């Protein structure tokens, strides 16, 4: 039975040397590097507990130091290996429990203590070898090393319970079992009155149980790590998306400002000049003019009136002030009526649902998308009928634009400015645009979740 447990302990150490090494290379956590060192030292110690291995080590050392020197040297070395795996396990535990992040001063103090113990007991080991007194080294280990490590262990547990994530419960359970069983094994091997036949068995069982609980804690730790990594990635993605939105917003704001400037120049400049020209024509005395000149004046007046209406229409399309004054639905309804009047095609408009409570900026984006799609329909699809249906029930808006034309290309490699603007506005709104070919013509479906629309209220 003892050999089976010994073999199991060896197998566990070999397995976790590989596992911790791979995890360190993959996750770059320092804790797994120290866990690898712990398992290497522990493996060396467990191997030395088999009599055949122990005596083989003595025989090997005896070839250099002699028989009596080899006995004390190997005994001191085995005890120092225990100090090694205990130190590495402590460092690993502090990292694994994230105490290096939350309790930096305590972490630094413990590291200094462990370094001092490692150096001090190396010196003690050399001194014990020189005086040929192994019992002196054991006494130092019993009355200095073990109390100091217990003094480190207790506050570490308290701080871990306070600061560490939920993986601490698995790990601290395994660590506590390991410490208790190690102390039992040490006491059983040093106190003869306990009459323990094979106390090292407790040590083996403690290492096995610690490894099992560590496995559970590791699984939870990796889960927490993946969740944190996903959270960081999501935050980076959100930040990049926000940067894209800000860039789109800047470009679209500039576009809208330029549209407004051009609309004002057309309205106040050219339209004003046409009004002045018409006023000058009206000063002519039509009664005294010849019939030919009178006809010319009337014809020019009609051309001026038509030009004025066209400029007024262009100015309105460039800067839809009615959105600011009357809202999106009224503006789109007027837009559809003008399509019917100016292009002499049937163009129906229908709205149902709640009144949209959207920012002016969002309303302008939606208006521009529909305007560009309708313009493409008129220029390229050669439609004779069309319709615009809007349904809004907060936070969902669904827009359907249909026509009986032949459609137009949406090849992403050959997009013009108009389609690129549509894409930019759709992305800005976090919306979805779908094009469908129907038997009658083409259908565009725009779906908007207003809860996902960035909060930008001003263009100008």
C-alpha cells in the first residue's frame, strides 16, 4: 500500500511539473513557474524517501566525500530540499492567491523572509556538515524554520480570505491539508513516543490531496482569468468602436455643416440674386414694350420662378430644417409628397407606432439614409412606384423602402460616396440594413435599436 501511494505521489509530481510548465508558457503567470520549482523539489524529496534511492545517493556521494561524510551530507541535503519546496510553494501560493497585487508590503516582507531562510539554512547546513552534527540542523529546522513558516501561513490565509477570488477556497483547503499532514509526518518521524510506523505516508497523502484541490482551484482560476481577459477584450473592442463612432461623428458633422453652409449660400446668395433680377424685370413697363419683348419678359420671369423653386428645393434637401422644427416623420412625409410631385411617380408613405423621441442628430442620420436610398432608386432603378413604411415602438424602429424598379448595385468594391455615407451612418447608428430582391422590384429594410444608438445630439 505504501509503495502504491508513493508511486501515486511521484506520478502527481511529474504530471504537475508538465502542467505548470505549460500553463506558465501559455498564461505567463509567475505562480506556475514557482509551482514547477516546488514540484521539482518535491519530486526530488519523494524520490529520496525510497530506501533504494536514498542509499544509492549516499553511495554516489561517498565516492567523493567518504562514507561517514556522505551520510550526513545526504541527510542535510534532503532536509534542505524540504526547505526548498516549502519556500517555492509559499511563493507560488502568494502569487496564485493574487496577494502580490493586493498586499504588496506583506508580499515583499514574506519574500525577504523566505530568502533569508534559504540563505540562513544553507549556511547552517554547511556548518552542521563541518561539525558533523545532523541533529543540530534538525533542531534549527524544528525550532526556527517551522515556526517562522507557520507565522507566515496564518496571516496569508487571513489576507487571502479578504482579497482573493473564489478559487481561494479550493486552494486554501488543499494547502491546509498539506500543512497539517506534513506536520503530522514530521512529528511522527521525530517523536518516538507517538509510535507511528510509517509517518511519511501522511506526507504522501497530503501532497496528493493538495494536488487534487489545487487542480480544482486551478480550473476556477483559469475560468476567472478567461472572464477577465474577455472583459478586457470587450473593453478594448468597445473603446475601438467608440473611436470609430467619434470619427464617423466628426466626418458626418463636417458634412452636415457644409450642407448647411451651401444651403444658406444658395438661399441667401443665388436665390436672393434671382429675386433681385425679377424685381428689376418688374420695373419694365410692359404696356409700352413691344409684344415680342413682353413675351420675353414673361418667359424670363417664369424661368426665374422655376430656378428659384429648384434652388429652394435643393437648399431644403441640403439642410432639412423641418426636422428641427417639425420632426422626422413630418419631414419624411413631405419628402415623399415632393417625390410624387417632382418625379411624377406614385410614392406612398405610412407611419405607425409611437412618436419617435430621438435626438435631432439621429433623426438627421435616418433622413439622410432614406434620402440617399430614394435618390439611388430614382437615378438608377427607374422605378414608377415606391413606398416608405415606418414602424416605431420604443426602442425598435423598422423602416421599409420598396420600389418596382430594377434595383442597383451594392458591390462593396465599387461603392460611391452615397453608398459609403449610408454605410457610415448605419454603423454610427448600430443599425442593420438589408437589401432584398422581390418579384415587384427591390426592398430595403432598416432595423434600429435606439438603445444602442450613441448619444450625440448636435451637428452644428
